[in-house]
C-alpha cells in the first residue's frame, strides 16, 4: 500500500504553521520552523498561494492563511452529519438550561468545536465554532476519550474515563477559565459508535450545588445527547 505523499504532508505542515495565528511568516521563518530548504518552502508557498490557500502581504512579503480555506471550512461545517442533526437540539438545550452549549468531535489536536450556542441573554461574544481545545480543557475531551474506540485505550490515572463511561456523562471544572464548570454526554450513531459529544458550560455555582451537579442539568444534557443519537440512527432508549 502506498505511503504518505511527502509534498502533501509538507504542504499540510505549512498550513498548520500559518494557522497558529501568532504572526505572519516569511519564507525564511517557514523554512526554518519546518526544517525545509528555502527552495522547497518557496515552492510549497507559491503553489498554495496560486490555489488561494495562503496569501502574501504585498508590502512585507510574509504569508498568512488565504480565503479559500474559509470557504472549505464552511463547507465542512454545513455538510457535517452530526452538526446537521444536532443544531436544533443544541438551541433547545441552551434555552432549557440557560447556559452556553457546544458540540465537539475528536481532532488530532484534541476536540474540534463543530457548533457553539452562546448563553441566552448574555452579551454577544465570539463564536467558538471551529476552534480546537485540548482534550483536558473541558468535559468534552474526557467524554470523547472515554468512548474512544481505538484499540489502544488512553491512560486513565484518576479514573475520569471510567467514571464517564459508567455514568454516561462527565462534569469538569475548567482550571484555565476560573469559576466555570462543564458537563458533557456522548453522541452515538446507528453503529452505536461515539461520534461526538454535547456540552453545557457555565458558572460553577449554577452548574453545581453543594459540590454536586444539579440533577436537571444532567437530565437535560443526557436527553439532548440521546435525541441527537436517535436522529443519527441509534435505536437504543
């Protein structure tokens, strides 16, 4: 079976480098960061520029991501089956709980947010749709890892994954976002494979009561996950 095509792997590495968003990258920066020769880096950047995947600043000559990636990303979101079936249920969940809601799926770097519903009646902020979170950042990551069907199970030193599997949901405090708690449950398809997870996120005092997750929120998150799963063909009740 043929292996990876090196030129495509290098082009993907260039796009990921530019996607870090720290700054624009020049030719030398790009080549040095990825361990490529200047000639190779230039050839990749020029080809990606011709395809609209990167663009070059007319004054500085440095590169950043191009507009074609936005079109491709929107197409991914609008055609993703899980997101298509979940959107109406996520809106209902946000209204019922009064909290922000997120839909996440596995990503090579952690959890990709496919859809984000802001907390009702809250000041309008930036949408988190399309962002990638580390697996340990919220309950989403724990639930997705707990139901990961890969042959090599992820480590579970504190028993969080087993707890998520036994309950069918998981609650986590967000150390990097002081005072927030997140509550997530898995979404399954017709093969009974976990294809994503739904999560509510809110102030810990609203999610927890005397250190315990409020029962109505658990019922709401599980009900939402079950409804989406059934729309995807999971016939279990």
